[in-house]
């Protein structure tokens, strides 16, 4: 049983699925941090400048989150393919 190819492919599927879940969790936890917080400064007094900083920070946050989501999607696809392959191997070897 431990030498079964289906078992090893199922383990790959599980690991890939867990990696995807971790990446999606991290993507959901990316926070918007204004530029002045990164630079150790105070919030600009000018409301227009403060708004610009927040817009830039929001854009950067969306980029980080989407990069993590993209990686998570690839890991999910790997998990699905490995899971299907594991099932197919098990069916074909156990006849």
C-alpha cells in the first residue's frame, strides 16, 4: 500500500492543495499601508496628497494580493490534476 503510485500522487495533491490554501489566506491578509507609514513619516496635511498616497498604497496592495492569488491558482490546478491522476491510477491498477 505504501508503495502505491496512487498514494504518492494523492500526497502530492494534498500538499499542493495546502500550499494553495496558504497562499489564498496570505492574499486575503494583505493590508493597505499608506506610503507615509513605510517611510516613517506623518500623514501629509494636504488632503490631495494624502489621497494620492492612499491610492498608490491601494494599487500596491492589489498587486501583492493578485500575485498571491495567481500563484494559488496554479497550485490549485496542480492539486486538481494530481487528485484526478491519483484516482485514475487507483482505478486502473485495482481494475
